[in-house]
C-alpha cells in the first residue's frame, strides 16, 4: 500500500512543469516530433501526443494523464521512454506501435490504460486496474522490451538541482 513509483523527488531533473514548459524546453518538440528525455521530468498537467513521435534519450515523463494519438518509436537502440500517469489514465487512440513503458498508478488505485483502437505496445504496461471493457474489441499486442531489463538503462537517474548533501558525524 505504501509503494509509490518514482517517489524520490530529489532525483527528478525538472518538476512542476506545465505542458507549455515541456514544449518550451523541447522535452516534447512538436515541430521535430521528438520526445527528448534525460532523467525524470514531472508535468503538473495532462499530456497529449498528436501524431507520430520519436524518442531520443532515456527517461520518464510523469504527468496527470496521457492521450496518445500516434506512434512512439525509438530513434535508436539506446532510447528508453516511460510515460507515467500519476493521477489519471492513459488513453491510446492509435493502431500504430508504441515503444514505451505505459504506467498508470496512483494512491487511489484507479490508474488504468484505455485502448480505443487495437493497442500494440513494445515496452511494458503497469496499471492499478485493468478494465478490458474500456478497450476496443480488437486484437491487442503487448511485447516486453528487453531494454527495460538492462539496469543501466532502466534505472538511470539524473541528479537534480534539489539534491543537497550534508556531512554528519554518524558512521555508516
């Protein structure tokens, strides 16, 4: 009950961003259609991805919810993308392949993924509740991307400006 994903806020590289900030910092570049990741980024809004995007880098976008209306593909084999809805749900409205981890989890245990069309994920999916009645009556495919098994990629952290160090006299 007390397990919370990505709860080490000091490891977030940017937090409390608006959706406009994601565009301004080109974390989501709408012109180039790329998602540029480097560590964990928190957005206090919902994120909608219209059209096909390529992922460059490795990291996590935490947002209230996500709407995915196109493909998400890796720009190369080292790219790794996690989309984490920490308040709402993730809605997919595409039959194109999504190369990402889709995580929908919150303290109320209501996080879910809804597939309005045939879902094809090459990554992984973690949800609090799986309501298949909210999914299109199609064949859905979920493939585990072995890149998430690689600890160097999947557990990479970027130290943010909020980390502080202090010296204590305690022995470790």
